[in-house]
C-alpha cells in the first residue's frame, strides 16, 4: 500500500509578486495627483506672467521652460496607468473591478494627449502672449482630451463607490459620489473663471489617489 501526501498548492493564494505589484500600483496611483499638482503649482508661482486666476496649468507647457510641464503630463499619465493596473489586480472579481480601473486608465491616457497636443497661448501667458486666445487644432484636441479624461474620472468615482461600500467604507463611498459633482461644477464654471476648473479638478486628482491607496489590501468583506 502506498500513501500520498497532500502538498499545499501555492498557486491557490496570491503570490508575493502579485501582492507586490498591486502595492506598487496603489503607490503610483496615490502619488500621481499630488505630484502633478505640486509640480504645477510650483511652476505657476515661479513662471513670469502666470496668473492662477487667468491661466490654466496646461499653459505651463508653453514657452522655453514648458518641457517641465510636458514631462509632468507624461509622468502623471504613467503613474495613473500603473495605478489602474494595481486597481485591476486588487478588485479582480469584485464589484466595479472591470470598469473602475478601465476608466482610471482612460483618465491617465488623457494626460498623454495633453502632453502631445499643448494648450493654446492666451490671457497674457506665456509672457508677451496676447490676451485673446485663438483656438488651434492642437488646442482643440487638448481641450477635448481633457474633457474625455475628466468625464472618465467622474465615472470612475461612481463605479469605485461600489467596492468601497462592499468593504464597509460607506463614508468613502458617499464621498466618491459627491466629488464628481465638484469636478463637473468646475468644468461648468470654467467659462467664467479658469480658477474654478483648477478648484474642481484638484480635489478630483487628490481623491483618486486617496481611494486607490485606501482600496489596497482591503478584503471585500471586512
């Protein structure tokens, strides 16, 4: 008679690599928004002629030092896409596990569109630019890319409210349904004040980072 020993199947549990990848994804997604805003605000405070009440952060990609903001766009896009990958691993099989990460990925890709198609000069920036803004082809693509990106972000928040609620984070889930209202309000008021768009988009970027980090490592049912 022969006896067989049951050997534990390591594949049944998440591998250390998979957990590490999800953790790195959460870290990248968490830092993307704060880093983008920190670099943008620092430039806005130091660039000649830039006025937060009249100029959008996108315009910082214009002029000789504009490459800094272009790199900022590209880097943020990379971090957000890595963050979306981490969310996909973390939410696999959970409510919102497909569309939430996909929408965050669309938002990340919109930063690459912003880098490839810069905004138009205007409102006195860069220094010496006319007050009136003449919409160009690349400026139109930039604007449309940003619109699609932030609409995707708003939709992502609504979708990600489901896994937050499933993890008994009801306050976070409610906030994820309220933040899109602030972002959309900023869009609507941007025609009156550029600062309104920044005030709406900024909290959206920060909240995405917070949600990405908060979902990392939490079980579906706490």
